């Protein structure tokens, strides 16, 4: 028998969706949407209390919809206005994805840095800064805690969450040859005039075995808003920021500038102590003197251009 004849006798590969249904990895639409709605009830009833008890901020959470599809496609469909975190919960699911609208995190950062609630407007959608991603980690932590409480995975383990990232930084799925079906559960999350969403992308293999239960009150003493604000400010202060130094050079005519070539020298504008403006993210912060220490060129701070609060609020965005 030739190789061609042998290949003709081989049975065709089973369709992936059919195989997933037979092995518990894909459920019918009605069942998936019913469990998705149960998650919606869990979060709309419990997350606002958790958030308010720890931050003093009143949020509104509501169920939006539940969609079924391949996990990679469901996650990609959320677009670039969400930040993401990969998670796992022992004895429930080794992989799930949490997503949060960037607008919620941006508005929350503004509020935690001292802005009045009524002055905060719906922000323009953009990627989050490193400091805002640090705040997103705290938001995801609370979303993950509600998830852990509601699915009651055996052993009482905490959800394990990776570092949050922007949509542009989301890694490609490692094994597209074995796509996995999941459910996308979308929730609205609002405070003041800020309207946004968060979402869960859960493998249906775990979802279909889940019975969502509303957790019982623990009676734990709530953290105050000031404690939360202190934690945010501490996170902001510990974040790494790239500084830039700007030195004024002597004035030259356009004719001279147009003829500059490699090896030509341009002098500093200051004859003695050379003034340097130090900035970060386009914000001037310090006036410094140019100098040298050993083999390294340095700047010495002479004066603050911006106040501490102005610097923190600017760098946070």
C-alpha cells in the first residue's frame, strides 16, 4: 500500500469544537450564559462593598453580557483600551484572564491623588503609565479576591495574578495549535462621571464545573480611605521614573547652524555655573548645576520648579 493510499484510509480529524464539547471544554450557549449571569450577580452584589470598605469610594457594578468563543479571540476583542492580567486559582483553573478599562484606572488614580470627585471627567482612552499599572494591580487584586470567594475552590487558596500589562504588551498565545474555548463575562464599573468596564475571560472547562456562591460577610475591619491613599502615594513614590536634563547652548545664526559638521563645538550659554533643567514625562521639576563627579558627569539640584504634589500627580499620568 502506498503512502497516498494509507493517508486516504485515515479518518478525518475531529472538528475542534466537537471534540471540546465531548471532553467538557465547550458548553451550550444557554448554560454558559446562565453561569456568566451568576458571576454578574456575584460581582454586582459584592465588589462595590469590598471596594468601598477598603477605599471609601462608592462604585456601581452591573452585569453587561456573556460571550462564548476562543479565549485568544475573546481577549483580543476587548481592544486596546483595556489593561490585562493573567491569573490562576488552584483547584479551579490554571489559567484565566482579568481585564479592566483604562478609563477606570486613570480616573481612580486622579481621585486617589487628591482630585475632587465632581471635578473628574471621563478621561481620554490611552495606554496606562507604569504607575497606573501599579494601581491596576490593586484593582485586579480585589477582582481576584471576589472571584476566589465566589467559586469556592477547594483548599481556600488565593488567586495568583501576574503583573498587569497594556494591550500592546500582551504576549502571543504560546500554543495556537490547541485553542481553548472560554467565556467572556463583561461588567460595567462606574464612579462619579467615570463609566468603564472590567471583564473576566474564563476557560469553559473550569466555568462549566463552577457553582457560583455569594460569599458570607467576614466582619473584617474595613480599611480607611486615608490608608488606601497612603498606599497609592507610597506606590507612586517607589516607582522608577526616567529623568531628562536640558542645557541651553549659545545662540547661533541659522547660517552657522546650517553649516555645522562633525567635530564642530557649540558652547554652553552660561559662562560659569551651567544651569540645567531636569524633567520627567515633559514636566520640568528641578533647576540644577552641571558638574562632574569622578568619571561621570552629574547635575546638582539647586531649586524645585514644581511642588511635591504637582510632581506626583504629573508622574502618575
